[in-house]
């Protein structure tokens, strides 16, 4: 029976929706509840129209009191209307299923895109960490070079002072020797 299949499809849709994010799940859950109610109403209507104990020929049951042509015509019209409603319900379910499948496809595409973005971010994070390590090493090297240059400058100044001191001493000695020789 098509209504049982429709009910099964709705149950499958409900299971699929449970795997969606909360923001999307609530919207689809409302639609699925509406579909369930519509199928239940159609199921009740079909059962009542098909049962022989229903309230007369206008509902689709056979009643000998209404065995004339008008009753048959009304029963056919009622059956046609019920069939039309069932077809509309089935079409609505198929449309809902199609929309749910489309949403599921979009969710999977979004998930793939998110995974790609996470991979890119992880790669960029590794590059940043490597750059930071390289900068740390360069900073340490610059610090060592700066200390070495400071030591070299200090030694050069010391050597300059020592050289100036030696020159001053030599000049004083030369002056002292000249003074002693002349006087």
C-alpha cells in the first residue's frame, strides 16, 4: 500500500534529519511532523472510505439502500477525491523527500568544504609555527652576534687606550731623556 511506503519514507527522513546540525534540524522536523500528520489523516480517510461499516454509500462502503446510480456516482466521486488526495499526499512526500535529499547533499558538500578549510588551516598553522621557530633561532643568532660585536668594540677601545697610554709614556720618556741630556 502506498501510504505504508509513505509512512516508511517519512520515518527514514526523520532518521536522516537527526544527523543534521541543530540549526537545520528544527526546520525539517516541523515539515516532517506535518507530513506524518497528513499521511495519518489520509490513512484514516482511506480506511474509513474502504470499510463496509462506514456511514453509508457516500463514504465508499456498500449499502443496499443506496444501490441506485446516484449512490454509485457519489461513491466513485468520493473514491476519486480520496485517490486525488492520496496522490497529492504522495507528491508532497516525494517533494519533501527530494528537498531533504537536496539538503543532505548540501550538508555533505558543506562538510567536505569545512574539512578542506580545516586542512588548509592546519597547513598554515604548521607554516606559522615553523616561521616562528626560524625567527626565534634568528633572534638568538642576532643576540649572540650583538654580544660578540659589543665585546669586540670594548676590546678595540681597551687596545686603543693601551696604545694611547704607551704612546704617552714613550713621549714622556723621550721628553725626559731630552731634558736630561740638555740640562
